[in-house]
C-alpha cells in the first residue's frame, strides 16, 4: 500500500467543493487522481429591480448537508476538503458566522452610482488595492458602499465580510478566513492589509477583513460541531480555498507554466499567466505573485453560458438543442453577435451596454442565429485574451480551454474558427471542483505543483486550418466594429438620460 505523508492511498478520498452560481458542486476524487463521483445540488438566485442578484447563504450549508447525507459511504473516506466559490460576492456575517442579510452575488450590479463615486474619489485603484480593480458595480467596495447608503443596519450587524466559500469554511472550521485575492478591495493584495482609508470612506470598519491565508494552506480541521451537522470526519483539514476562477486556472495548469486560457461557465474567465506581469492591468485584473505562484492577467466576461441560455429560451429549445442547431448552419458569413445581454465586464466594464445581431439578412435562419451566438461569445473571449497578452508583453501560440468550452466537442470548430490558434481542450465537466480538489490535495502534500501533477488530466489538442485563421481575422475585425457601434449607442442613451 502506497503512502502519502502517512495517509493510505487505496481508500482515501479528496473532496473538492465549489459554490457555483446555480449549484454547489462536489467532486470525490482519489488521492491518485481517480474520479469517483460528481455531485451537484441546485441553489437559486433571486433577481430583483435595479440589477440585484441575491442568494441565501444557508442554502450553501443545506447543499453540503444533502451532499453528505446522500454520499455517506464516500464522505467517511474523505481525508481533506478543498474550497472554491464565485466572487466577487458579499456575505455579511456576525460573530458566530450567521449571515445578517442575503448574499450579494457577483451578478449584482445595483451599486452603479457607488462605483461612479469611488472612481471620482480615488481614480486609478492600483495604489490603494495593489492591482488593477475597476471600480465596477459588481466589485466588493461598491457593494459595501451601497449597503452603507441603503442598509445601515446590515453594516452595524456585520462582523466579517466573506465570500461564499469562506462562509462554508467558517462553518466547517469555526474561524473567519479568506485568501487575499478573494478579499481584494477590502485588502491590499500586495500587503494583505485592510484598506482603512477606503473602508472608512464607504462607511465600514477595517475589522471586517478576515484572517488571510493562501488558498492551498490548511485553514483548520473540521470541528466537532461541524462533523455532527455535516456528517464529515472529525478533524480532517480544509483548505482556505480560492475563487472559482483561480481554481479553474489551477486545474488547467495555468499556475505552473505561462498559459493563455478560457474557462467557461455562466460567464467566462479569460486571460494569460506570465512571469512578466504589467504593473497596471487597466481594464483587466492582475493577480500578483503575492496571491498565486504565477502572476495572471485576466478578466471575467459577463455572459458565456448565459448567452446560450438566452438564445435557447428565445428559440424555445434546450441549450443542448441550440448548440446542435448551430452545427447545422450553412452560411459562410454569419451575422455578428455581441453577447452583452446583461452588459459586459472585461474589458469594457459597461453594465449599460446592450447586445445585438449585426448583419442580419432575409436568408438568416435559426441555425445562423445560434451559430452567431456561439461565435460572438468566443470573439468576446478572444478580445480579453489579446488584451491580457498585450499587457503581459508576450503571446502564447496555444489557448487552453476549460469548463464547458473544453468539455463539449461541438464547440471545437467554433473555437478554431474564431480564436484562430491551436487549442488545448481540457475535457472535464467541471474544472473548478478539480481545482478545489487540487488545493485539498496540496494541504496534505504541502506542494501545490506536485498536487497539480497528481490530479491533472490530459488535454486534447487541435490546430486551425489556414481558412479558419483567415475567417478569424476577418470576422473579429467585424466584431470590434460592431462593438464600437454598440458603445456609441450606449453613450447616446446615457447622455439622453
């Protein structure tokens, strides 16, 4: 029987958990990399007026209880737990970790006025936050500012501001802990200190910042109370955890070698890791090497899978059928689709930007529309990659694809035609839970690189033809031209009030 730091490898399991936008997902995987089982429990988001999007933090805990109860035999074999979750969200908790109000998720964009006021007051955020963090309505500072103005009672009740994975971590180990990147905007990511001046301006105390640790570090063991509540083995270690974006990057080996990547879900995480990061990422985030093994310049788009969901709903078919429909297009010159149906984040950061089709004709059919949506999603991601590589001062010949982009072979032709580069497709149904499992594994090995190798999976590579490269160049220019028109329209509407 092989041993890993004294832990038997034949029966022991790692549990990777991810708090996603629509579900809490779990991956049971052997410490040798064998996938045993995947589980997910749906959770809901309540969308309201003024672009609000909230979740019930207790749903995260209920989902973990359900995962545990329905997989008790596997749970009994778990020796380490890794955490991941959506960010930037705001979970306000009291001294004992109870949520004092609903979670403001990353999709919550009601704090538009607060974001504008922060930009006016502080300008370039780099010197304050330690990285380029656009003063957007979705970021934590604007959300907290909104709470000060509209829910002062919530501010008074709050002891710590956490992310969803931190909330689960606190209920597992009894301590309020996060990682610096998840807490960006509350802390300076270079110094890991609370940004007292910013917090004071938006009406919060610096004490809301939890203890900060690296995502692959042990935040503590499962407490006796948590073991009883969740049915977990007492005392097993739990990782601090990273955002879903960073966990996806870990799973694609982005943290170990300079790489360009796209990780798709409801939205997409797109960028490039590097040894030569820019000082200021401008419209993109820069994860410094104080927060990760390699610096990463990246940005989240607003819509990826959500745009597929939109077109499938419009056509009154399933999302799977919409992708099949796209494969049936015969058009050599599809319309351009701007996937800004819920605004856009990187690299534009315009919640008021609207989507649209450009180049519709009398012969355009449903298959063309479906295919144009897929292409538009990919062109938006191409723009983020090229922006990241330009900032880094180097381009990679290959793009790594994870999430739905890697798992669904039907997207391969679309990616080759739009990206115009060699792609390396990581065929895994969920890279974020694999990434969180790698963090759990690293808690045992105390070596993230080694754990990444142990739990990694082999990609499928493909190369675009010369015809596809030509198509990519031509249609991408049309995409950017259409984007300029959409920006002009948004500006016009804004001026008109």
